[in-house]
């Protein structure tokens, strides 16, 4: 073995592993017992960039498979649902109109299901909408849930306004929408008012359940101190039963005393913390349910930053799926649609300004109008970013490279510069490479306008992390690779949160925060905040 502590027990070897990171390819497993074997040559460790990008590219491949698998499943279910509906409809028509089962049954069916009640595609559309709203096209067991299917069918059949929509049009839509909004607002205000009154008349603690925790002492204390069991919750912690022997001094007892402690404390809720063996878990749950207690089990904590647990059901078994809260499926489609529409509209609006800027750049100094530079995009793919040239043609990038590498090494005290306004900024101040027009373009961010073409090409987004340079990327720490999970943006959270007033590390943290908390509303807010930031140069762009 290459790492870890080893000791032998006869023919067995116990391996105690060392801490490792997911991008380290040369690691041992966690503590196990294994038959001793001949040593195996360690695998050659790849550079962290290669390993990390390989994982991200593999994640994209997985996403594509998941997306198309879900798409085919959705399309197949829709086709099967519609086919089932039309088969049922034709059977009803055969019985009602062609007396397939006799004239008497035909008359009875005609009274119960007159012609037009299942009016072809109109009802099919209502059924489709109902099945979507009730989650019958979801994952796992949800799409097979008989109760959900029944409710969806009942909802589709009970839409009285649906059929009149095709004859009265917008009038019915407006009536339906207005009624729905008014009733919804009334219910929301009524619930909020009732909740406020109840909090004043009878605080939540008066009805809180006496809650007993069972598990390792430290885990029990942590869980009891969490917001789920805080003063405003429906639970009132009364103590804990320790699973360790001897128990902690503050424990009400050890696990063998659980039943008696539960009885003496009149516990109403039991919270299982930490790991219990299957036998112990069964005994605790059986005793608690026998005592009529509510039983809660705290899942294993997710220590990996940015990972979200979701409960899913597969063949009547509960599983916890761990996902990274980044852009998926429909979100990517929505964001790309907004990018295409927004970039197209922006180009039509600012094209006269771009022509003027191009002419001024050409007249101000020798060299091309546009500046093209290789940057790192989503999943480490290189692309060429476009800007209006703001520096002298052929200017060296060594000064900027040195500053970036210094900031990446965490030396924030010496990298901060004082600009003409007396602010501490993390950028080159008084850069002699920048032209007169270039300084104005940087201050107003007009030099970024050609990146709208990068957005149309699918290399960038309107909003996203700042695209890194090659030498930035080469010095990335493992957590900074999360910036590459989405397309880089023309503007982003860093630009509207302080820009050059923020350190390099803080910029990366904001980009990762954006990736993990993306929403369409967040993009809208960032774009709206970009306007005053550009107008007043609040980020000290130049």
C-alpha cells in the first residue's frame, strides 16, 4: 500500500487510510480488513487540472445521458397516456354509438357520457396539464402512484372552464385568472394573520413536544442546538441517551436504559442521531412507536460543500440522492434562451455605439480594433474572447501575470494598490499599456460589448463567472474549478459586488456562490445592478 498506517492481525491486514481529496487519484480506501497480498505498484498521479476537469467533463456526459433518458421517458409516457386515452374514447364510442354491447347498454352510456364530454384533443390537453401539475411525469415511483393518477384524472375532468375556453376565449381566461389570484391572496393573508395571532395568544413552546435524543453525545448536542429544534419549533429538547459506554456525564442514561428513560421523562418525540446498528435501530424505533412517540431520524450530515440531499423512492425503498445545486436540464435551456434573446436585442440596440467605438479606437492608436484573447470556458474548454482594444498593440502581459499569481498565493497585503481616488484596489494602477480611449472604455465597460458575439456563439453567457486566463487556470485550487461548471459571463456577481475592490479569492468565492445558487431571478438582479455599477464606476473598473 502507498499510504496509511498498517498493522497485521494474523493473515489479515488492517489499513487506516489518510485523508484524501476527490481529485487525488493515488489514494487508499477507508479502514477495511483485507487478506494480505503482494504490493501493487501505485498508479501515476495526474495533474490536478486534468483530474478535476476529467470529473467535470464526465459530469457533463452524465448530464447529457440523464437529460436524454428523461426526455425519452417523458415522451414515451406522454405518447402512452394519449394512446390510452384515445383507445378508451374509441371504446366508449363503440359502446355508445354502435351498440357494441347491445342497445340497452348503449342508451345507459349515452345518458352518462353524452357525445362531446370527452371531446378529443381538448380533454387530452387538460389531462396532459393535470398529469404534469400532479407530478405524474416525475422520477421513480411518482409516475406509477395510483392516487396521483386518480387525482390528475379527476382534476382534468372537473375543469368546467376548460371547455368554454374554446368558445369564449380570453374572457374565460381573465375570469379564471382573476378569481384564482383573489382567492389565493385572501388565503395567504388569512393564514399569515392567524399565525401571528396564535403566536401572541399561545406561543409555540406551549405545544412543543418533549423531545428525547439518542445517539453519541456530541451528535445529540449538535442536533438539539440546530434550528429544527429551536425555541420556535414544535420540539422541546429534554435531554439525550448516549450510545457510548460509559455515557457522558450530562446524559440521561445509556442506550440499554432507553425504555426506562423514555418512560420517566414522558418523551413525546424521539430523535435518532448518528449511527445505530440495524438491531439497535429496530429496537429503538419499536420501543418509541410502542410508546406512541413521534420518531425522527437525522440523516448523515453532508460535509461536502455545495451538495444537497434529496429523498427519492425506487421500488418502495427510500434513497438519498446527493446532487450539486448547479444548472440542470430546463434551467440550462431557459438560461440559453435568455442569452440568445438578450444578446440579439442588445446587439440591435448598441450596434451604432459599437460602430462609433470601433472608429474611435482605430483613430486613437495603431493596431486592430478588436483584441482577441484565449480564455478558459465551461468544463475547461478554451475559446477566444472578443473585446475592443484598450492597450497598445503588442503590449506584454507579464505585469498582469505576476500580479495574478501573487494574488493566487494569498498575498493580499502587497497586491492591493491605491488608485487616484485613494481606494485599495486589486488591479494594476497607472498601467502605461492602456491607451487614452482604452481608459474610458474600461471605466464604462464599453470594451466588453463585442462579447455579445461570444454569447451568440454559445461560448459565454450574459451573466456568469469571469472567464479565467491560462495562467490563472494553471494555479487553481480544487474548489475554484466549480467556476467552470457554467459558461462565463459578460457580467456577474463579482462585477456588481465590488469588482476590483475585492480580492482574487473573494472574486472566486462569489463566482462559486453564483454557480451554486443560480436562478433566473438572480440573473435579472445582476443585470439590473450592472447598470448603476457601469454608470458610476462603483467597482473601480479603471
